[in-house]
């Protein structure tokens, strides 16, 4: 098991993580029978490294390119809500994915309007997409705010 599971704080979370890890190792070994247990563990543990890169919510991005939206100057965007399956219903999976497909997800995770998201500069949009993408990785993120 990966030594730093600070985002998992209950025995139940640890038990779930152990079970999921074993499932992933077994799946890799079954998919490619020549894979040793050590190789499968290395791959699975390498994937769990990605979980640490996921930001804690709420996550504030200071915009490199601020803009005016009506009388309000937008200088930050805050991700408040965890990624939910319903945000993904329109998303194309595969190489034909478009930037615009992330806009509704960013909107739902931040509470900002689509108009606001559409006005983001490219660098800021890339960072927002990076935050959303980090939630696609396996594991659980620390969350400070939960939406219902």
C-alpha cells in the first residue's frame, strides 16, 4: 500500500483502498498474464501517486487574465464542488474531445456561469481543465465543501 494516504482518514476508507488496490492488481495480472505481481503493484502504486496531485476543495485559481463581467471584475475562480457523474453526461470520451465540453463541468464545479467560463483566458482555461482532469484519477480527494 502507498505509505501516504492522508486523504483517507477512517478505517473504512483504508479498507476500501486496500480492496480496490487488490482488484486493480488482479485485473492487471489477468489482462496480461505475463505481468508479475511486483510489476502490477508498481503500476497501481504509481497511479495512486496521482491522487496526491488532486487539489483540496475549495480550490482557488487566481486568473492570469482578469476580465469584467458586467460591473464585476473577475480575478479568481473557485472550485467548490466535487466532480459528479451528472457533470459528464455530455462528454465525448476519446481523441475527439473538445475544450468546450469541459465548460459545463467547470461551471458546475465552480458555481460560475457558462458566460464566465467562456471569458476565461487560454492559460486560465487550461488550469481549470487541469483541476477537473485531476478528479478523473483514481482515489478520493480531500474536500472542504460538499454540495448536495
